[in-house]
């Protein structure tokens, strides 16, 4: 083999490797190059195997040459490997890094439902007048919703409040304390509270109630009431009038709110009344509550001795008050979950 040829072979190999390394774009490719040229079965080792065949006087020179080329190329590949690693990390950071100078996404805060806001205001006012706030269950028994309130089975008032009954798996159960329904008013808490507490007492009971009836702008199958109950030795409708005057004045932020009691009928009060208010002189009367003096039969069912105490009860429509307060014309909006509506409060 010609001497120039062997020198030339080394040069060509060196050039090929340098070119390949400069074109390598990633570490996988770089490793392929290392294996192909400098590996155990690589092209450089092929040349070393040819060494014994070249003239004796050139062996030393070419041997050294091959060694130094191997060193150079190994250094070159190592350097390139470091470069590629740096580049990889840099690109990864660029892709996945967090730009701390970017403005954050604004988090929009929610707020209370208008009915909740009104309910809390009402609670505040009554609490300041010495009333406690208590809550009852929305699933109620026939007994507390009707019987304990002097509404017997055949009483026409049962039809006044169309009821959602809860199917009992043991449908033969006729015990009114086990026969369940969705409460049609908050009045059952009158009976429940008096069973457990002695007079004098002053409570309000805010809560959701249900009636099985057609919906329209002023009727929903679910709505809210605030029950009131004040019992003592000589509580009368005059007390109710004074409390209502104070309450409505503060609720509507007015110097004075006119109040009118009209006769009304509810089996659990005697006499029963309907309460109207007038917010401005000249404006029309608005019906806002049912009320009356607690019926002796209700006291008796709760275990009180009749004649020993008297008191008034009332039921205010929370949705109705909220509609008047905010000027809302359709009760169904409260339950629509419509963001355009809710955002206004
Ligand atoms: N519970 C009655 C209703 O739902 C309202 C009411 C409460 C009337 C208390 C009188 C006394 O209409």
C-alpha cells in the first residue's frame, strides 16, 4: 500500500468526522458518529488494523498520527456534546419556562345570591330586636306541617297549599309523624320550637319552602319565607304592629312605612290577618305577610297550657320582599342561575 494513500486515508477520515460532528443536531446523532468512526468496530480501528501492512519506517509516524487524530476527534465530540446539552436545556427552558413578567389572569370573585343578602339583612334587623334565628328542615312530616298547626286531614287549607309528598317505601304507613313531605311553609317550626322551649320566646325562621303549583312571574314551586313567633304573657297584635313598623322602616331605609292589617284566614292563628305595606304616600298597598295570634290548639299541640300565654306569628315572603326592594318583576329570575341577572347584585 502506498504511503501517501495511508496518510490520505487518515486525512479523509478526519475530515469526514469533523464534518459529521459539525452537522450533528442532537446527542443521539452525535453518539451514532462516535460509534461509527471511533468505536471498537469503527473506521479508525479499521485503519489501525492496516498499520502492520505499511513500510516499517512509516509505522511509528502513522501510529502516532492515528493516536493524535483519535484524541482530537474525541475532544471535538466531547466539546460538541457539551454544546448540544446546553442548547437542549436552553430550548427546554424557553419552551416550558414561566415568564414572570407576564401579567396574571385576573380571578373574578363570586358574591352572595340576592336572596341570601336580603335574608341576612332581615336576620340582622330582627336579631337587634331580640329575636333568635333558628332553622328547620325542608323535609318535614305531615304532622308538623299540618296537624300540629290545626290543619286537619279534611281541612280545605290542605288544598290551599298543594303539597309535594315524599313517597314512602312502606306506603301503608299512615302515621302523620312519619309521613313525609317538602314543607309548604316555615310554620312547622312554630310547633317544633314550642315543643322544646317555654315562653317567653322570640324567634324567626328563614328558609326554603315548596308548593306544587304552576309557575308564573309571581309563583315558583320553591320560594322562601321568614316565619316569626313571639310568645309571652301579654303579647298582642299591637306588639306585632310596632315590630313590623320598625322592621319595614329599617328594611326599606325609610323614615316611615305605612302598615295595614286586613282580616285573613289561616287555621293556626285566631284572629288571622294579612299585612300590607305602603312605601310612598299615593303608591299602592303591597301584600307582604300573613300573620295572627297563635291559635290555642297550636299551643295545646305543643304541650303548652292554654290561656297561660299568648303570642303572634307571622310569615313573610322573602322573595316578595326582595322583589320589592330590588325592583324585580319575575320571581323565577332568582332560580334561573342566569349570570346576567345575578351579576347585578
Ligand atoms: N304559613 C302561612 C303561609 O304560608 C303564613 C303565616 C304564618 C300566616 C304565620 C300566619 C301566621 O301562607
